[in-house]
């Protein structure tokens, strides 16, 4: 009677079976009781036991494998078609900028050399280039084609040293092209990275990787080889290109230091730079050459060339501003590394086109030096960035 009551009580509490006795010397003295508590959703008399596995078919739809696969698909959504189109449009835009930049630069160099051959007054020619660009931008601001930049005194104060260096570099390059071939001037100007590294190293204390210093070897060697084998070498033309390199290096340094945080677009920035450079250059042009020399030279050029000489002067002035403006607009859209590569390719196009158009005699050794210098410039752009 007592044993039957104990079995009935055990079944109601939830014992699945009588517990076996264990050896007292065993490490496990007693197994835990296998208890099951009644679920509130079931009738009170129903008892659950853990002696058999509990299967919940309703949870199978939410399998961990299915959930991880679903979330993996969510983490890598397919790229929208609009993003692909916008990326393609951006690449096309940059390509158009590069092609326009190179074409305008080639046209400027051709007309600039034609003008200087007939009218050897580089100071006035440089002034007219800056004046044409300044006039074009003033008209664009007045009629609303380009939004007028918002500037203050601090902006012009930081822009002044940039404009001084830009003026010296512009005039020096024009003086160089008035004395030597366009191709030779641009070969020497391809050595600008060497000046940039040397100035930054010894004046600013900057250090560079060894690959940058090694890239200077072909640049300096190629320029030296071209200078030694140049058939129409002229010291004034050579020094003009060298001074231009040094001036543009300082222009870039001043520009980086002074223009941080300024919200002026590339187009308007170059426009302001041209206007300030024009104010700096004009009195020096009058002092070095003077109106009487300009008038006499103008009359001689008109008699030798004819009315088309006026078109040459206008073309070189307008195209100078346009190619510089497009280059600054390109810099707004691309990285400095891409810009450096584009600048190297631009110089190659100018050298080759000027040799073809002006039929400049080039010795094989001279061409080899130019190729080495340009290759060094390309390697420098890769190592620098």
C-alpha cells in the first residue's frame, strides 16, 4: 500500500523512472533528478517527461543556416544601376577634361612660338596672356556664366606670394621659348620634380622615400643629355626654363600652405591668380621693354606676317588662359597622382607636336635624353604618391 502511494506520487511529480543506487565510492554520488514542470498551456493533469526528446516542428522554418544565408545576401546588395552609370559618367568627364587640356596646351604653344618668332617681346606677350584671361573671367562673372567667388582680404593676402611665383614662372618660360625651340623648353621643364624635391628637402626639411630620390637620376640625366646635344642651344633660353621650374615649385608650396580651408573652385582660383599676377607683371613689362619697342616691333610684325599676326596674338592669349583653367578644373575632379600622370603625357604631346609643326631638327641622342627625362618624371609621380 505504501509502495503504491510512492509510485503514484513519483508519476505526478514527473520522475521518469526509479533512480538506481550508486556505489558510495563513486565520484558521482547521485544523479540529478529528471524533473519536468507542467506547462501552463496544457491541462493540469498532463505531465511532461524528459525521457524522450522534445520536437518543435514550428521552429524549423527559422533554421540558423537559413538565417545566416539570408543575412549574407543582405550584407552584399547588388550595385544599383544608377551608381554604375554615374561612375561611367565621371570617367567620361575626366577623359574629356584631359583631352581638352592637352589639346589647348598644344595649340597655345604653337601660337605662342609663332608670335615670339615674329614679335620677340616676351614680357608684353606674357602680360597679354594674363590680361586676356582676366577679361574673360570678369565678363563671365558679370553676365552670370560663372558664379562670382566670395573672397576677403585674407584670401588675397595668402594668394599674393602664389601670384608672385606664378608671374616669375610664366615670364621665364615665355623668355625661354623666345630663345630656343618649344621642345627644348619643355624637355628642361620636365625636370621640375627635381627642383621640387631639392627645395622641399633642404629648405623645408621634408624627407622622401628612396624611390623618389632614385627617380631624380633619369630626370637630371635626361635633361643634361638633351641640353648637351641641343643643336640650337641658347643660355638665356636654358636659364629661363630652369628659373621657371624653380618658380613653379615655390608657387605650389605657397599654394598648399596658403589655400587650406578656402572654398574657391579651381576655375575661380586661377582667375583670381591671373588678375593678381597681371597687376604684378604690368609695371615690370613697361620697365623692361617699354611702349616704343612694342610699337616698332608691332609694325614690323604686321609688315612681315600680315593681318593674321593679330589673330596669332589673340589666339595665344586666349588659349593660355583656357588650358590653365581646364587644368585647374581637372585637379578638382581627380587625385594628384592622376594629375601628375596627365601632366607628363601633356608634355609629351607638346614636344612631339612642336617638333612636327616647326620641323625642329632633333638628333637621336637628343631624343633619347628627352625620353629618359620624361620617363623619370613619370617614375617620380608614381613614387611620390
